[in-house]
């Protein structure tokens, strides 16, 4: 039996729609949550993309408390570092469409 991967989306801007479209093509992936700091935006994203049963969060750290296999970081570039570090510290696999810096800033250690 194949395990269904439980995925969260952090950030519901433009690229997030592409991530959802790709995930929907995979039979063993379920998008279970979306987080966005703009009030109501995660809920609108869930409805627009037909993600029945997905939960909406205004704080990505609350999303990271869920039992997830991984997250897609779809936030503006300026917040990639913080959300990625938070996700990794929460023990989540991370999909980030950006190269990582060779050195993480010292504040993240």
C-alpha cells in the first residue's frame, strides 16, 4: 500500500497555484493546509483551488504543528529564509524554488 503524502503550502501567491497544480497530478499527495499572513487569503486560495478539507492558517508556524510530510515555500523571496528554517526545525521536508545561500546567517543557528 502506498502512503499518501500530506503537504502544506506556505504562502498563497502566484507560484503557489503552480505547486498545487503539480501536486494534483500526483495520485498519492494530499494538500492539507495553506498558510498566508494576509487575512482571508489562505481561505480564498483553498476555495479557488478546490482543496476540500484543507485548513487555513494566518501563521505558518501553526501550519507546521500539523502532521505533514512536507511543505512548499511559496512566499516572497524576502521571507524564504525564515519560513524554511522554521519548517526544517519542525522536521518537515521542504520544497523551495530558490537556491539556498552557501552560508545561513548566524541568527538562524
